[in-house]
C-alpha cells in the first residue's frame, strides 16, 4: 500500500519541527522529511539547480537530525526522514552514530534519504572533493552499514579508512535505517541497486526510469518489488498523483510552503484531504 508524507526546510522563519510533526501525525499522514544544508558560502560560483536566486531558507535550515529527534519525541507513528542528508559533508562514524541513536529513540522510524549535493563551495568548506563526491558517498554509506551491522566494524577504502571499532547503539531496523537515494541521472540506477533500499527522485522518474531501475536491480540480483520508490515534490492534484502511483511510486512526498505556520497548516490540510481520496 502506498504511503504519503510531506517535506519542508525547517527554519527559524516557519513552523517549528515539534508543532509540525504533531500536525502531520494528527492528520494521518505517514512521513515527515527535512532537507539539509550546513551553510551556504557567501561567495559561490556554483549555480542553483532551480534556475533562480538561491532561496534564503537554504542557509537558515535547522540541523535535520536535531529537528527529527524533536519530532520523534512528540510522535509515535510517522516515519522521519532526511530529504536529503548530504553524506559527503559528514564524518561517517559520527553520522552512523546519529542515525542509530535516532532510530532507537524513534523506535525504528528513521529513513535516511541521501545525496551528494550540488554546491561545490559548500562541500569544499567541509574538506570534501566535488569531483569525487559520488565515490565518497558510496564509501561512507558502505562504512555506515558495516558499523550498524557488525560488533567490530572496520572499513578500508580510498576515502574512508578505519580499523575495527566498537559503536553502539545499533539501529532498531535490521541492517540499519533504509537508505533512499535522492538523485536522477544515468548513474543513479546502479548506485541504488548496489547500496540503497529506495530511490527518491524529485518530480518524476524520467523517461524510461522505472525500466532502467528494474534492469539495474536485476543485474545486482535484486527484486524491484523490494525497492521503495518515493516521489519528492509530488503533485497536489488527484489525477496526477494517481498517475504517479500507477507508474510504480510507493511513497508520495508533498512539499509544504516556506511560510508562516498558519499557511503551512492550511496546505497540510489540503494534502491530507487529497490523501484521503488516494487511499
């Protein structure tokens, strides 16, 4: 059965995570996702993929794990996701600990949406290589999986390297929280098939996307039915939403406005009414 959630940049200028999480759960929705940017460099050459000036909320967002932990404390059913976590900007041992801790605190409700990001200067401030970003993401994910599943985890790669370590708690969810890759490119299919549990493109799967993903999964000996496919930025239209579900999406994530709390809650009511029709 399909699931339905919402996403918003949680900032100091809009509804706060605790109030929003309560409202999402009260309306019977299934998930809440928060994006991530640690900062935005004041001097930046990298163009914004949205094609406009970069919105202010990109540099005002709360840390997603702090915000999601607050949300976990006041809810009991909704899934709590990063949409997305910029893995390349985080230490994998620390990130593995944060994810495991949140998964335990939330009793197994974390979804780790990941990506490599687009802002070269932001990555460079963290000492990360834009050129090698996807290789770094891969190694960090594999290293975290080792930490989550092994009593004495170790990892030896080109970018991540550590001898056996002890790290608890282990996540509640077997194998660790599900990892959904938020990207849409010709390389995304094999990346998802190799080290992810889900795919979360923005807007749609692209021409031939579902077929390409099925082929990549089969090549890795995996069943397409085992893959969660979330649509980030789902359309707030019944016919279009039904069309996306028919295409194979298993989780629709609707956007909330970066507005005053009343406006956010009003849009949340619209989304809840649409979801009632879709179920």
